[in-house]
């Protein structure tokens, strides 16, 4: 998780320190994992940074993670459709 610290004691404003190397490694691990892909919203929540921050710093990795998720969801949808409508049969 990102570390937070008090920047100005009178305002109690919190600043999130961004650990670029650690975050990049975590994103690469998500991309290389052999489990069901996650949407970037879930990845960002797990890592502890807003999704927009991850996209700003690592756009290619984030797009690759999103593409894997979309691909998995499309394949899953096709499998479900094939079990409902076997080949050669139509819904009409």
C-alpha cells in the first residue's frame, strides 16, 4: 500500500508517495499472472492507487491489462452463447 504522511500539520493534508518501481513490478505481475484477468478498477484498488494515476504513469501496461480482461470476457461470453445455442441451431 502507498504510504501517506502529513504534509502540513495545520491543514492535515495527506500526500501519497508514489513508488514507481514497486508499482510497475506489481502491474507486470498482474499481466503475467495465470489467473483470471481483473479489470483495471480492481487492479488499482489492490495496488492502492487511483486508476487514473496508474494510467498516467504506465499507460502501456494498463492498456495491456485491460485488453486481457476484455479478451477474457469476450471468450467467456462466446462459451456461454455456445452452450445456450448449439452450432447449427438458431433462436428464431
